[in-house]
C-alpha cells in the first residue's frame, strides 16, 4: 500500500473488516436495514465517529452523521458518505467502503491538524438498499425532502409501518422536514464500480458522469384458489399465469429497448410470491416487484406504459384481476456535478492515478443528495465486477487510492472561493 497518500490505508482497511464481521453468521455478509445487526453496526460506527472527535447525531430521517465545524460557518458543509446496510448475503464493500472512506478522511485531517474552512460531515445514510418496506434510499430521500407521505405508510412483511421503523432506529418522522438540508456545499461518495470497466481497462478510478433512474413497480394478480387436480384448465382463475406472462414480457421488452442503442436499460423481477403456496392448490394470488433502470427517461416511460397495458390484458386473458399496479418508487436519471468531477479528475492526476468517465447503472444516495447540492461519485475497481454477493472484493490499494483522491478533492474544494456550483 502506498505510503505517500494523505490517509491511513491500513487503518481504513482494518475498520472495513471489523464492520464486515457484524453479519448473520450463516449468511455473510448480511446486515439488513432496521434489523438488530444493523443497529449493532450503527453502534459500532457511532463509536468510531465519536473516537474521531466528530459531534455525532441521528437526524430526523434516520441518517447517522458525524460533524466537525469549519472556520467559516458561512461556507456551508462538505459532506462525504454512503450507507452501511446490505442486501441479503451481500458484500463487505458496497456502501460500507464509502462510509469508512469518509471517516478516514475526517480522521486524517484531524491527525494532520487541518481545520477546513467548511464544516465536514461524515454520513451513513439509512437504508440505501431496497428495504423490507419495498423502498430504497430512505435516509437520502428524507434529507432531500423527497420522502412522500404515502411511502411512510408502507408496511414490511411483519406489518410494521415505515414511519415507526424510522423512529425506532433514532429518526423522528414527526420532524422529518428538519432533515432537509440547504447548507451542503459539496457531496462526495466513493463506491465500488459493481462492473468490469475499471478492472478490464486497468484504470485506477472512475469519475461518475450520471446515475441511472430507477423505477420499482408492484403488481398483484388475484384469482381463485381451487383443487389442482379436479379443476379443469378452462375453469381456472390461476393468479400465477399472468405473473408468469409478465416475467416473459419484461425480459423481452428490456432486450428490445437495449437493442435500439438509445442508452442503458435493464429490468428485473426479483420478488415473486404466490399464495396460498401449496403444490396442489391453484394460486389465488401472485405478487411481483419489477426493478427497471435507465439513463434515458423516454425509454423508461415507454416501458412503463407498455407494462401497464400488457399486464392489464394478461389479467383479462386469464380470468383474473390485476388488483395492484403501483409505482413503489420512481427516480429520474441524475447527472453528477461537472465542477466536482473536474476536481476529482485533477486530484487523481495530481496523485498519479489514472481515471476515466463512467456512468453508474446502479442507484446511489448521491442521486437524492444531487437534488439539493452539487454531488459527485468516484468508483474504484472490484474483482470481476462482482457485487451484492459474498465474493464482492476490492483490493486495499484500490480503496486507499480512491479515498486519497476524494481527500485531495475535498482540500481543493475547501480552498476555492466561491464554491463551484456548476450543474
């Protein structure tokens, strides 16, 4: 690991491995938002924030924030961070690396006796990954003022309401408007690429140009439960039949839209449930959740319109009812701030690291922060592009390099006056 970087890479790596160890033992690496293990991870982070001399709190949206004031309160806040929750059987780096990068930068500045003109904040956003409530980026939505009232009423499988869960982890939904920020001068987020571009091109860091928009749609078909052996095919109202047709349709239209060459588009059905769920009973209800992503809003709008029309017809054709067709969440593509991207590029060059522009096919908290402040992201390579799996891996030197680039960019931004506000 390079020794001339403005951060302590060994300390950063040790922290990452310690936080990763807080996991379900039989399902590494799992630390789902709102779970007891998530709370344990948060408690660990809070101790680390406080040991670094950061004034630490949980805001009304449930975000864990550590702060060190700057010398000029009028300049606002430089915020750095990501998320500490994981998908089931996820990895050690997705999100976690970004939170610990932010912590390491704050610690390194303190170690060197550097006081920035801007305040600096380290943030662990609540529930960036899709939660049991069917919603992602819960904390950053709250910070951006993008949490809709209907979302707060979402239930998880146990029946708990999202608003209660946010309060349970330290937020305060009754004061949610207080979480909205207007003082953020710049936001930086480090993340593993979750793709192969950097690894295959042997490039040190990727400077993110834009983040895809993500739309999640819940569809529920309802039919009638009947005996699987005695109910003739022509008399069945099988709720799974239109769900199965929807799966084939989604795969086909996604491939069609990609083939046009008008931008990135993917669609996935990752949640499927059937009730009553017995092998000898015709399904009475089938529920699916579709995750669609694109950097081209026109493609997304066409996909959603055709999905609506086709699934309604599938229900008619199978003598079932399409009882639910709901957009659980819908975000548009987000461009990263051009001024901050230039700072990241200059910092990479100054430190001797190669860089390239790259788009993000995954959603990130930065997309919501970008609604209220200039925001930028930096990618580091991950082995074979693997993510959302226990095999997810980034090399210690790659993590140290990315952290050093953001640390240098923070210093450059702090010296600039006035702060850049390019969109």
